[in-house]
């Protein structure tokens, strides 16, 4: 199993340790390499919290998360940071590209702390930018481009270190329907080509229906939605 979330709970607490809200309560999930799932659920139901936990950006109060059978709780902060950088790609609702850098420079940022050859990483970035139709505009800056182009660049940036898991939090939430469709197709094509595990939080039924499984997050737990 690429990712295994086992019976995790998560509450947010005040500075004084008082529980403000129990967000996840006995949530479990398994994901193989190459599998893609959608998570739906109302605003505030804990979708982002769950992605943050799966992405090692935050930690559960109870339960355990395994990555390739290894418990994340066994890693120290430095191990986790390099693990996260190598194995997990993140895409958010907004692209968060750095405005003063070109697309080419932006997509190379995650490669900076990685100890691989320059040539290898340049080849990888070039391959992804060509594959996604962004190569010809690589020397432009985010402010000169459309929202769709920026969001596609954010996907390239997420994949430049060849992660095995892609976590996307409402990746089409800021796009018009045409660009949302382009981005969805691109995510699915790259996911299949690279055999990525993919978790997409989305309100869009169109995206959800293209995933292998759909879950609803409700009352702190995931329920699989049965396909009709
Ligand atoms: N850092 C935080 N501190 C306190 N409460 C938080 C924090 N992050 C999220 N929450 C609360 O946890 C709940 C779930 O949030 P979130 O995971 O962002 O939901 P979703 O992504 O489904 O909209 C919400 O009620 C939110 O206000
Ligand atoms: Mg959210």
C-alpha cells in the first residue's frame, strides 16, 4: 500500500489545551500507487485537515499513517521534510507561484534541496512543461499568464521531483469550466503515466466521477460513495 491512514483522529485545541473542535474521528483510508480517489464533503468537514495529515504537514492525535508500510510517526522532523519533498506533490486551490520568478524558475524550486544532478532535473522539468503545453511560455512570469496556465504550472512544480503521491486540494476551485476541464484531464493523464497515487479534494462531480473511488467526509469519517 502506498498510503494507509489508520483510524486517525484530529482535534484543534486552543493555546490552553481546550478542544475547540474534533474534526476527524476514526478516519481510515488506503491508497495504492496509480490509484486516484476524490474526497467530497461540505465546507468545514475536515477535507483540508485530512490532506495535511496525509501530506505530513500536520500530525494526528490518535491513529497512525503509513507510507509504503512505514509509520510516519517514526520519522523525525528532518527526515519528514526530505521525505515530503521527494515523495509528495501538493496542488492547492490557488497556484502560489512566486510572481517575481518565471515559470521555469518556479517549477525548479522544489528541486533546490534535492541532491540530484542539474541536468537530470532540467530534463524532467522540460519534459513536464512540454507535456503540458507550457514550454513555449516558460520564460514568462505568472502575472503575464492566465489562471489556467498558472495552475497547470503549479501541477508541474508539484511533480518535478517525481513524487509517488499527489495531494490536490480543490485544484480547479479557482478556474472557469474550460480550464477546470483541461486541468482535470492533465492530472489524470499524468497520474496514469507516472503511476501516481492521487487524492483530490473537490466539489466538482465532473472530476470526482473520473476518479477510481469517491469518498464523502462526514461527521469526521470517510464514507465511500457507491457508484450507481
Ligand atoms: N488551525 C486550525 N485551528 C483551529 N481550527 C481549525 C484549524 N484549521 C481548521 N480548523 C477548523 O477545522 C474544521 C475543518 O477545517 P478544514 O479541514 O479546513 O475543512 P474543509 O477543508 O473541509 O473545509 C473547520 O471547522 C475549521 O474551522
Ligand atoms: Mg479545505
